[in-house]
C-alpha cells in the first residue's frame, strides 16, 4: 500500500516559515535539523515540511523554480477550518496575504485563498457537508 506522507516546500528561510505556520495555523514542530535547513510540522495525517533552497539545490541537479510572491504556482495547500474569515484574518496578521476573497461555492462550502510568507498558495475552506 502506498500512503501519502508529506509535502516539502522549498523556502529561503526555514525558521521564518515554520514560525509563520505555527502562528497562522497553530501547527507544532515535529522535527528540525540542527542545521536549520529542514523542518516538519504536525498538521494532521500528512506532514508539511520545509527545506531550504540550498538543501533543495544540493538534492536536485536539474534545479527548481523558487516560490514567488508575484505569481503563485499551479498547486495549493488545502486547510479545512471552522471559520474561513477568522483564518484569513490570522494569516494576514502574521505576514501572509489575501489572494482571493472568500466565497460560498454552489455546493455550500466557503473557500478563500491566501499566500504564506513565501508566496505559496493556501486554500482555507470549511468542511464538506
């Protein structure tokens, strides 16, 4: 059986990013390397991890595209929250940015999009009924 275990985001500053996710979403640290170039958060069944761009460069000989605050990647992290507006406000309060205002979808789910301190896209949504 294959089990989806973690997502790693390549970031310029691992510690700054971990602090952002702790403050914005209340996640706790699971693991950090002594060098501070890799960290994991406890975020439910799937771990969110961060690796420094320097570490990513050492692992990926063909390179990669760095995150940018100008334009998001065609991928998102999705977080189910009890109150979308409160979650958006918390993200903005700790240095994230609103990307798309919240709206109620035809199926009844409330969804908003924010970006983290690196420019990664995050969907904040209510649970599906």
